[in-house]
C-alpha cells in the first residue's frame, strides 16, 4: 500500500500557520515556536496516519470499493483510531454523538435515455468515461421506471446579458411545463440540487436528471452531487454530463425521448459522532479551533478527502502537545481540535456542533442585551441594538478563530490566501470586522511559497463557523487549508 502526494512543505505551512495563531507568553516572536512545532512534523508520521485510515475503511454495499462514510463501520474505525491516538498522547477526547440520516446506493443502478445505456460513474474506466452519477440522498425507484423526459427552463446562451442560470430553482419555473409522470431534465446552476429536485417532484416528476451547466470547462463533466441529509425529496435523482443534456435537448426539438431507470438505496437514521479534544494549557476564554471532516464519500476511502486534513490536524495536535512540555514558553490561547462527522452528507457534524455550542452563546448575548435595554420582545430590537447583540456574542464566545483543513494532500495544489477584508479582491465576502493575514503571508513567503489572493465565499464545512462570526479569511493549499472566522486573538 502506497500513499502519495503528502507534501511536507504544505503540512509545515499548515503547522506554522496554526502555531502562529496559538500565541505564546514569554516569547517575543511566536514564529520561533511555530518553527519548532513545524519542524517536528514528519512526512512518515502523516503517511502512517493515512495508512491507518485506509485500513479503517470497510467494503461498500456493492463490494466495488472501500469506504469511511459516516454511519459505516469504516467511519467508526476511523474515529476509534483518532481517539486512541490522541489518548495515547495525553489528550482527553470528547465524543459528540448525534442522529444522522445515513444513505447508501445499492448495487444495480441503471439509466438509459433514448435507448442508449449510460455509464455510471462507478463503472467508468480510463477508456470509457462516466455519463452520470446518482446523487446522494436520492430516492429509490422501487423497480424500473420508464417515462418521457421533459426539460424545464434551460438556457444555453451563456454570453447573453439576459442569461438565466436558475433552471428549476422556483416552483413557478414549472408553470406551463408538463413534467407530470415524466423524468425532468434540469440544468445545473442558481440554487441547490435539492431545490431543483423538490420543485420537480412537487410538479409531478417521477425522477430528475440534473445535467451540468456548461458555462465553463469546469462545469461540463458528470455531476456527483448531494441533495443533503435534510432533503424532503423521495424520487430518483442523478447528475449527468453537460453535453448529454444539450444533446437530449436538441433531439427533443424534433422527436420525443424516453428514459428508463432503476436505483435502489439504503436510507436510515443512525448515530454517528464528532470528536473533540483540546490542549490543557491556554486561556479557556481565548480558543483557537482547528478542524477537519473525518468522513469520506460513500464510493471510496477518502484518503485525500479528507484523510489528509484529519491526519494533518492529528499530527499537529500531537507535536504541539509534546513541544509545549519542553519549550520555555507558556501557551496563551487554548487550542481545540475537532474531527467532524457527516460533512460529505451536507456539513451535518459541523452544523450540529455550531448549533449546539455557538447558538447558546448567541442566545445568552441576546438575553443580556435585552435585559440591559429593558426590552422584552426581540422583535422590538432596532438594527443598532442587534449590532450590540452581535458584539456581545463575539465577546462571550470563547472560540475566537476557526481553521479548517481539507484535502491538503491534493497533487494539483496552490498556495493562496482567501481575502476576507476586501484588500486584494473585489468580490470577497464583505465583513464588518477587517482582519488581515499579513503575518501568515509573510511566514509563507519566508518558506518559499508564493501566495495568491482569492475571493472568499462562505461555503462547505466552514460555513457555519463563518455564519456564527463576523470576520472571514483563509489560507489555502489544495482545495482548502484553513479559514479564520472572527477576531484574531492577541499574540
């Protein structure tokens, strides 16, 4: 077994970034400690963690691969490995269990359009490209479904000033379009896949194929998407290549097209869990938080996505803990580590954590401000008073920063800083509190990494943390390395 594409340079940058933001009393320059911690991180240890996570994976329902998807024994094995490794290195581990809607596609899925049998993503080879994938949380077909296909409101005029990318996003898009008893074919864009499928089902569709948008090279391949674990959709849903959708649309202008499909899924509520640990040292009212999602997709073991991020956080925790026992400095900020469950199902684990933990701080802040103002009904609060609530929330929430680690083993990585204060890019997420990551840029540059500034969007597993704070910035390697949400603690 060989694990490749683990870049020591990238992981050292991760470690130095986290260590710089941890803060150390009795140390004039935290970069000194950051260097000590980062140099203790060795590639072999990271590979050892990745190999353990690969061993933790279990066969998928169809036997075609192994997986660590949330709700599976593979995820439970992965969580056991993280927990046991942390405990061996002096950490107390907290498990945060929650109910989770587990979904698995069973063997035997088929899809054909116009009599042409399409290639499932699972069956694709180097010589035979995939045509479609089943969206996670798709409903079962309960046997074969044969029906006409019907388009909704696709738009292929990408260069037009009036281009509309919201096909199927509103219930009104189906007005005057007969999809009842048919398989709706909808173009990607403008809203979630779930919204498109739910709207189609409400209009009477018996299945949905969402084909890629086609407005760029990155939006032409097979869509491997999710409806999300909270979807109310119950009909089959697939994602297809753009060129297939366009071909079907052109053909349909002259003749009717039918499709045949069959998909069987296992959809049940199970218990899964986040893992949390924190350093013994550091101010408990000033917490720097590092996290990574531990689960994989259903179709594979997820060694890069996101075994690499999970291993990076784990190894950083171990090395920081060991160094703080020997270095002549005192850790100023407590560091909390998190391994999220069910991210691939729609951020379920991190959503659960922020709803359970951060929401209580916000409710407390609101109650304090209302009591101080003598206001009994929150509907009576003015915009300025809501700003007071937000400020109090940031004051009492001890988590002052969140760094997220995802796919840090990507072979096609870049080094970049997500611009959260609008200083370098014009399309970034505007935030009231403007914080720069100049010290991270400088540190990366000192290690020979040239950083690009990229506009930030509140997305993926750091979304809930950003929605519970006001300042958002990030440092990237691979797809995503780290995100800063809320004021940076003093050094």
